[in-house]
C-alpha cells in the first residue's frame, strides 16, 4: 500500500509491481496500517481523518468511511488481537 498527499491510497501487487486499486482518501495520509484478519486498511490523514478501506478480495477494495479525528494526525496503531485502532 502506498499513500501520499495526492489524495489516493494505492494498493500494489509486489510480485508483479502493478497497481491493483486506487482508493480516494483525504489529503495528508502518511501512515497506513493493515488488520489482516478483518481485511481493513487504515490511513491516518493530517487533514483530520482516518480512512477505513476494506479488502473484499485480493483485487478489490472499497472505502467504508473517513472517520473524523484531530487534524495533523501522524500516527496510528492497530491491535490485531482486539482490532482496536
């Protein structure tokens, strides 16, 4: 996964070096975490949101929500045992 100030999260296939999906997200994403059991990607965006993207399968992703948080968020942790963000 890759994100930056371009307002998109891109999911890459590392074996083929190809982009699988581009998901629009708010500006300023610089930290991305993945919960493999839930199949959810979380992107912390400095503009004041945490984007939640769901993996439907290895080739399909959809955004669930942009959860509002304090602006200038630059950290995020996912507890894979409890699934708390």
